[in-house]
C-alpha cells in the first residue's frame, strides 16, 4: 500500500497563507463594523473613505482566498484519486 505523499514546505505554507487570509479578513471586518458609528458622525467623509478602502482590500483578500482554497481542494481531490487507483490494484489482487 502506497502512503499519501505530504510535502511539508508546500502544505505548511499553503495552510499558513490561508490562515493569514482568514485572520486579516476577520480583523478587517471587525474594524469595519467598529467604525460604522464614526462614519455617520463624520462630516468630512474621512471615515467613509477609509471604510471604502478597507472593503476593497477585503474584496482582494476574499478573491485571494478563493483562488488558494480552490487550488487546495483540487489538489486534494487529485491526490485522493491517485491514491484510490493505486490502492484499488492491491484490493483486486487480494480478492482474487
């Protein structure tokens, strides 16, 4: 039986990058909610501009998360398929 290969460098940094996306998005969303009352009170629209820039940054992070998450899911599926085809030959020889 062939074990699943796991590349520490690739898998660790891919998981860490996804975590950093999530943590930064969480902080951006909490900050955006926290400045909502200030947006209503501010007459110079400074907080509104900051809020817009932060939302654009969050959009970019969501898009980056979408790309990395899809890549990781597709990679997992390919690894499982190759593992299933490699192990199915062993099972067939045991049954016959």
